[in-house]
């Protein structure tokens, strides 16, 4: 099996040069599923590893739009439809200047496993553009979204591919995208996009889902290891939906959140973060987190640089990276461990480098991996799709209860897989193994397709 594994990794590297994020994601999964390959030698004959790392379809397209000064701008759009093994393609759209093929492929690859863990009938995909919504007017964002959807619409559908939001794509962007889709198709297909506003088919609890789900998973992981969230000090990177609602749920569970951040820097409030202030800054005013000091002058603000993220130097029991990929490096991990961190909850996609994750595990720090811990968002998106199909909508509490049940089951599956394959307490391996086995068996049953 080692020979097979090494051969596959070499082939994938040769096929996908200059795609570090994608190769990192593949390597992270494949190195942990080696025990499964030992017990299922038929997977080599069926080329399971090779097929799983190759997207079913990759779509790239230009997105021309006109800014408020009348200048024509051209961005690049992507949709990577990675796997429809267990359901229609499902995954978010990211609008951010860092977006490139490698990042979208890594996100799509992660999405396959994340969606499999939910237990719901959804495949994996991801998309987006190198368009930057920051500093753009509402009209500019609308024109961009309309141009983006004018191409994307031909590749999606409520039984084919169902995009949602991600970084840079919130309720505003989803609204513009859906409006253009409805206009082109001349039909209301509510299930074609998720993350919609409740006024036109969205689900209650969707905005809160990823952050809440993260904390449900963290609660189960800590309880299984004779720990509790109550009374713990927490730091959270990011200040978008995931970070805000992880903070909200953590506070409701009795934790003290003392730091949050954005791309410019972080705030540290030793008395505990005033979440309503953060919501006003980020959700209402679309401002920068430094504005927190305007109403909380005793809080501290620390600038971030590409090589120094001060939030990971703050002493805390629990760290929740909820910003973007590779947020925690090996040096950051060492600082966190030195300061006594006991658990990491990955709210973002692949927020820890491979070396950082290895260091946490060797240091006996509990790690809630992204593909399991942040699956609450896509799980609730699937619940939104179900509601659209039924023409019936659940209450906030009904959706929240379904979300909690899904996250508890995800933890149980990760825990069970880790124990079965001799890595008890390693939920990174447990999540990868549980999802991989489900996908591999679906491939096996469906033949060479």
C-alpha cells in the first residue's frame, strides 16, 4: 500500500504543478487513510485515490463588468464540480483577490469529505472569483454578480449543482446572483442557491449555522475528553459570519471570548468581547475591527502582518481559527501550545498548516478538523434545499435542533472511525477515514464512472 500511495501522490503532484493548497489538502487526507487502504486492497485496483483527487468537471470563465467610473474590468470565474457521487454538487462561492485554481480545487476537494460527513445527499463543489467586494459600491457588486451568473447559470441547477456563500459572498451577493438566475431562467427555482434571505426562500439559522455547528462539535469533543467549554478562555480569528456566531454560541455555553480579528489586526478585550458591538461594526457598517476601540477604549488593538498574527500569542484555552486557509503556522502553533491551549476548533477551511496540525497532535492538543467541525453551514444549506423542495419552512429552533443532531452524529462518526483504526483521540484522522470510506464504497458500487 505504501508503494501505491507514493505512486499516486507523485502522479497528483505531476498533474497539478504550482497548486500548493490543493496538494496540501490531498496530502493531508491521503496520509491519514493509509489504514483503510490496508484493509481494502481492492481500492488500488479500482484507482480510488486517483479518481477521488480528479474533479469531474472544471469550469473557468471571464467575468466582464463596468465599475462606477465607466471602466470595464475583467475578472476570472471558477466552478470546480468535484464529485456528484452521493448527491448534486454542493459548495460555496468565494469572492476574494487571492482566489485562483489551486484554492478553488482545494476547497472543492475538502467539500467532498465535509459533505459526506453530514450524512446528507450532497456532493462536493466550490467556485468563486478573484473579484474583491471590499471598497465596491452596491451597484458595482450587483453588476459583477449579474455578469458572473450570466455564465454560471448554464452549469448549475437545483438537481445539478447548488452554490452557496463563502468569503466575500454573503446575503447581498446571493441576492444579486439569485435575481439574475431567476431573470435568465424565467422561473423560480428556489433550491438552486442556498444562503438566501428568508424573504425569498432562505432558511432560518443559516447565518448562524457554521459558527453554531463548530461549537456543538467542540462541546462533544471536549466532553468526550473529560473537558468542558464552560469557564474556558477563547480566541477567535476572523470576524465574519463563522467567527461572530461561534463567539455567540461560545459565550452562551459559558466561555469567555477575549479576542477576534480581521485581515488588518486583532482586538483583545480581557473583560470579554462585546459581541453586539462587533455585529454592528461588521454586519451593519461593514467596517474594520479596529473601530471596536471607539466604544471600548480599554481594549487593545494589534496590527497583523503576513508573518506575525498577534492573536495566536494571546493566552487562551481554546483557539478557533475562523478566517482563512493556513491561518495558523507551525510558529503560531508553538506559541499557542506554550500558552497552554488545550483545543483547536477549525471554523475556516484548512486553517492550520500541515506542520501546525502535526505539532498540535504531538502535543496532545485536541483538534476539531474543518471538514467535520465547520460542516454545520453546508448541513443547514442542505436543510434549506429540503425546505425549498417541500415549499415548507422550519422555525429557527427546529433548524437549530436538526443542526445540533447532525453535528453530534458527525463527532460520533469521527470518534468511532478513529477508534476503529487505532488512532483514538485523533479526530483529524477520524474525520478523513469516516468520509473516505463512505465515498470509496459509493465509487465501488457505481462502477467506473
